[in-house]
C-alpha cells in the first residue's frame, strides 16, 4: 500500500506534453476512483469526496486547458492543495447538477445557505461540513452557487467509528428547501476510511 499523500508539490507536476500523451488513460483510470468516492443526495446534489489523486488530476486539467505554463502552477497548487484531506477530515465538492439553465437558476435561488446544512451521521455521531471560506457560496440575494467545497472535521473517536467496517453512514442535506438523505454505500465508506491518517 502506498503512503497517503496530503499535498501536491511542484515536483509532482508532469511536463504538459507528457500529460497530454497520458491524459486519456489517466482520466479513464480516475473514473473508477471517483465512482467509489461519490454519493448522490436527492435529485440534484452529487457529493464528490476529494483526495490527492482527484486533486492531482484537477491541477493537471487546469494547466492543460488554460496553458498558463510555469506562472500558473503555484496558483493551482494553492487552490487545490486545500481540498486534499489532511488526516483528520474528509473533503467534499458538492455539485448541484441541473441541466436546464432557467430551472437551475430558480432552484439555486431557493437554496441560499445550503452549504452549511450538509452532515455525515454515523454511530451516534454527527459531523457537519465546514464550507471553504475563500469566496461566498451564497450571494446577497440568497442564491446558492452550484458548487460548494466542504471540510468534515473528525475527532479521533469519530474516525475510529467511521472506519469500523459495516458502519452505516447517512449523508444528509438539511436545507428547508432541499431536505434529502442518502445511505453511503459500504464501498464508499471503506474507500473514504483511507483518507484518515
């Protein structure tokens, strides 16, 4: 088993031409990884739990698409290293996926503050997601962003309980206008247990 990585460094960044050659295979391989790290909650929300591999791919995708070269690298590392679990947390990207633009605008307009209502419940514990504070994800008009970044901070006791095989984990969104829960599949719980140090 390889050691759990908690930060992407400049040395981890591939030359762009090499990444371009390997891109299709790497993206394909990551699909299987991501499948074990996501849970749908309700009709629109998809919760992706991030780790070193998902963020490594994201950094490389940004460099590949934007072509900013060396000048872009430091900014991407700053942006995405913060979304790699540091050993006592799970980190998630919550995306509200609504294809129709008009409907998406209307739904998000009703979901202000939704980023503060996401919880993990298991074995008598509740861990509430802590939103990234880099930018406001709900505007003054009460409209929520379609994408939110959350940290779930665990105590040692909570880590031990979450890691116990077969533990039922309920991922919930408790917003008054988006009250939905989902049972985390055991394969996802087992995968995420590896994010703890």
